[in-house]
C-alpha cells in the first residue's frame, strides 16, 4: 500500500510517500499550489492530511483523502480530558512515538511553533503533556514586548555560548539554553515516575538539539509523518 502523507503546520508544509511503513520520499512546499502539483506527479493509494490552517483542502487539491480530526480513530487510547481541544499535530506526534518505540513509556517533544510534550504510557494510553513557546516565539516575544531588544534568530547551535558577551548573544543563549534546560527538566521529571522512559525529539527545530542524543533520547525530525502514516493505515485496515 502506497500512502501520501501531508502535514500542514503553522510555518511548514510537508508531504511524504510511504510504502507500507517505509518512508520513500519527503518534500517541503511553500504553498498549496506546489503541493497540488506534487500530488499530480506521484502515484498513491490513500492519503491523509493533518492541517492546522483553515483552508478548503478538497477544492484546493481535488482528490479524496482522510482529514485528521478530533473524531479520527487512533491506534492508541486517548485519555486526554478534553479530546475536542487536542491538536491534530499533537496526536500524530504521539502515534509517531509508538511507531518508533513499540513498547514502554515514551515522551515525544515536538519543537515547532510551540514546544509540545506528549506522553504515552506502557499501556499505550495517551495521557497528555505540556505546551510551551517555541524558539522563534521566544525571540519574537522579547523583541515585541520590550523597547530596545533586537529581533534575532538561531542559525546553528555550535556558536551559542552559555555566557553571552553581547546583547544578541545573550538573547540567543537565553532562548537556546532555556529550551534545552526546560526539556532536560521535563525528561528528568517524567523519568522519576517512569524509569524505562524513552524520549524522542522531533519537529523543525529539533536539528538544533541533536547533541542531546543518548541511548534513551532520539532525534527524529520527521516523526509526525510516521505517526500520520500509521493513523492512515490503521483507518484503512478497519474498513
């Protein structure tokens, strides 16, 4: 079975082709028109779309697909107290964690516009997690909510120093190490309750934290695509 997987986020738009559980192609797009042309150039049996933006995708793309919504059945038990408010990207990340780690407790940290923490226990139950501002959101907040702090960004992590010797470096150090220490704190807290915990860091900004990779911490930037593929396959097989 060949699946077309489409993930439309706040700042990124991606598509991938899976043959079974194997990712064979991945591509990023600037707009829906590019995505439509790509879909015309590839063959696929089924398609799933996860989107956080309000667009008439059926009219824009012109082919049938499964839209991931709050009502889409999942291959995990959803124990979130308010499932109607749970973002589709968060659900896909949680399922992606189970794709990569078939048993045991897993914490997925998705570094996108926001940083989301998704926890699955050893019983395959999704219990929730946490949400905090992403890297760019932190940079923008300091710039827009102060009178003199400049707007800076993060191009790489190798040049970041713990002790910033300029205002710009201080901003970068604060954001970068603030996120790193936040993640490490969450990992430690979760592990104190679940000793066999494994952690997967994913999302567009995960590339900045590849140095955290250890025997129980994995960096898999495109994890959400694997989660979406598993959700699509699960729903197709239920028919």
